[in-house]
C-alpha cells in the first residue's frame, strides 16, 4: 500500500522476450503480485510507456550465451535515475533443462547469470536477482543471426534440449518474496 496515496503500490514487471517464454514468466510474476494485493502489470520494454508512475520494478529478459537481451540494458540505462530511487529486482531466463548442476559441478542458475547484471544491479541498487530456466522450441522461426545459423547446423540444434523448463514453483516463490518485501 502506498501510504501517500492510500492505494496499492504500482509495480511494473518490464521484460524483453524473443519467443515468449520470458514474457510468460513476467506475466506470471505480475499476476502473483496482483494476487498479493499490489497493482502490477507486465509490459515489454520494447514498447514506449511512461515509467514514472510506477513505485517498484521487476525487470527481466531472455539470456542467450550469457548476455541478457539488449533491450533490458537499454531500459535500465534510460531510466537509471528513476530506478535507482525505487525498489528494483532483476531476473533472467535462459538455461535449458532441469539439472541444477552441470557436468563440471557448477550451479547452472548461478553460472548462467547474465554478464550485464553486475553493472545493472549496481546502477539501480537491485534488491535481488533470479535466474529461471527457460524454454526452447526448435520448430519456432529463428530470430537473429545466431538462431538462423543454428537452423543450418543440425548437430548444434540437437545439442540443446527442447521443451518448456520454466519452474513455475520457483517463479511463484520469488514473486511471494518480492510481494512480502514491498508490503513490509
């Protein structure tokens, strides 16, 4: 609740998504925040909108080859002053599969943290970060040069597990943590 206005806190879940999996996570987060009594909505950072009316932000993007989509970085840098004065959380989606530990013994969700998060988190004083498993449909039309090249190399395409690996329980738990923090 925003004490000044006597209304629920207004939260923007801003996202960048290529094929829709990250958009789905953002929409789930917004819905969960809404159920917790916050005024939350999910919006793509590629659309123009005024960020000033929002009291808090959850910002996320799809990650490819250890880099979050550039629209996320651009959004944070464009709104750096505003964001650094309000509660912000960052998330990404991208690793495929369900194994939390890779062949070298590394935590997959830690080792796939986008390289940009170090700088972005510092710019806006993020209160938390989370990496979620993503989804991949090898039959989806390719977006970008890397995906088009993968379509030409069957061995590369077959190396990635296909399917929807999003862990909705993990998304819901993280959302509940954010809601609790914003309501306290």
